[in-house]
C-alpha cells in the first residue's frame, strides 16, 4: 500500500531508518481497528485465566471436598501446581515461540492449550491425576500471560496505550460476570457441563476468531529483519484506519528506533545494568504478588465464605457483582490514560486490597463480607493488569517477550511455593488470620510499595524511548 501517496520503503531504507514502523504506529489515531484487536486478546485472557486457571478453586469446595477425595493441604498443592509450575513452564515455552515465531502464533497456541487441556477436569476427582492435569491445563495460562500485554503494547501508540490496554482489559471483568453467572446456574449439579462449556468457548469459538482476525505485530517483524512483511501488515492496518478517519498524519521519525533482535536476549537482560535492575525489581514484585494479591484470595475465599455459613450461590452472585464493579473500575483507570503513573496506581490498588482483607477478617457479616470482597477483587484485578502493562513497557521489542517470561514467568515460583503454604496458613490463628495477613501485607502492600518507590515513570512516553 502507498502511505500518504508515498511508496513503501525498501529494505535498505528500512535499515537506514529503523524507526519507520514505530513512528507509523505511533501516529495512528484510536479507532475500532485497535479496539477489536485489544478486546479479542483480552477476552481470550479472561476465559483462560478466570475459567481454566480458576477451575480448581471452583471445584474443590463444591465437588472435591464434599466427595472427600482431596484434603485441604492436597488442594493447596494442586492449586500451587496450577498457578506455579504449569504457568511457569507455559510462560517460558510461549516466550520462546513469541520471540522465534511471532506474537500471533504464541497467542493462538496458548488459547489452544488452555481450551483443550481443560477437559480432564470433567472426569478426574482424585489427587495424583489432578496433580498431573493441573500442570498441563495451565500451560496455555502461562502462554497468554506472557504474550497478551506484550502484543497489545506493540500494537498501540504511546498517546493512547494506557487507555487502549486498560479499557480493553475491562472486557475481562465482563467475562468474569459471564463465568460467575454460568457457575451460579450450573454448580454444583452440572459441574461437568460447566467444564465442557469452558472447553467449547476457548477451543472452538475464541481460537478460530483469533486465527482469522489477529495480525502479526509489525514491531516484532521489524526486529527480526522481516521489513517488507512488517510494512505489508502495517499497511493493511493503516488502510483500515484510513477508511474510518481519512488521511493519516505524517510519521514523526525523531524518536523510537526499533533495534533488530539478536541472539542472547536473556543474556542482554542479565548483563545490561539498566535491564537487570528493572528485571530484578519486577521479579521481586511478581514473586510476592502471585501468592499474595493475585492468587492468594482466589485460593481460599470461597472456602472462607463457606466456613462462615455462606452458600455457593451467595459467592457466585457476589462474584458477578464484583466483576461489574471491576468493569467500571477498569474504565475509570483507562479514562485517566497516561495522566497517572502506573506505579502510583499499583500502590493504591495494593492498599485497597489490604483494606478489603481487613474488612473481611474483622466483620465477616454479609454486608461487610460483600464490601470487603469487592474491594479485594478491584484491588487484585487492577493491580494485576497494571503490573502486566508496566512489565511489558519496561523492555524494548527485541527482548520484551523474554523479559516478560523471565520476570512474570519466574515470579510464578512465588505462587508455587506461596500457594502451597496457604493451606497451613489458612488454618493458622483466629478466623484464618494467617492466610489473610499473608496475602495483604507481604503479598500486596510490600510489592506495591517497592514498585512505587523504585519503579520507572512510563506515562506519555514513546514505547521505544521508555524501554530503551
């Protein structure tokens, strides 16, 4: 395609001006083209994380525990393997695919793995088979975690990146409403059908949609020397946008050169003082957050409510309400756009989460349990996605996927070890204070403070500049 009446650049011109792709992406106005890509990816994230990644936490209190096939501590091990080892392996596997073969194949393979490997949970209820399937079922979870924010950060311009990503990520809250509604209606009588519904949506609905609608990241193509292909992919995107808004403004080539990828991306992260410092800070935060604010509440909140006399229908109704509130919280955060630093939002959300935990501990009444649970859900979901986006934007395109897997992926070791300990912690102290204190203080407030104190500023900066 001709861009503003000009012919596409030759390979030589690409090499001389390596910021052509970045500059062309950064001048694109926000239209339904970017919204479609972002929302499709985040809906896939939502079904994979909320459904596949959360299947153990749903089935234990209403299927496995009543059948007395699994103990409290065995469930903690299964949950830890799901959120730890399986996601860790999936993150590294998909980061390899994303760097070598492209962001698009990694996303597609993640959705396929998450959907197809979910089906055994409709049949298996004993400990050791569940241990095995817990690892396999979350390979796709690790894949979507390691690729979704990487892909979206590369497909949007710096002026609207935060708005696009966070507003699209609000769709995950709607997915949460849908899954909670289905669970409330189907559980516990139709729990097998509930599992199969997840398989159907992920493997047979979302996978074909993503296959036909997602283009490859032009930034990734540029870093791998595929200049003509990057130009063609971006030209098609530009053509779609021009049909909506008319002629596009001229690119600004003063910033944002994309450096071609080379061998040894992980070594560059470890050797470079700049990237090593960023990676270690983010790694520490993920190691603390995964067993805390991210997976800690999901592992035992339903158990906690059942132990306080609330039934399953109360929990899933509350989960629907919390997802609706989270949706509007996403929109509010997205509306702030680049005016507020992500690291500031991370610290505030950690504080909101910790306060919600305190309410649930001090006043486990229906009203205060509702308020506390909604606060923890909003705190968790906005903390998680802001840290996803923060992590992806900290590194340049040539090492972004590897860096994400190195930090977020290795951070799942914290989930593996930490969630395993949640079983004993849940039984520690009055009213399960061991569990609640762990997820609130070292699991939320500490990583929130560390990223706020030592993290970098990202707002309103070109991707290749802030990540250089």
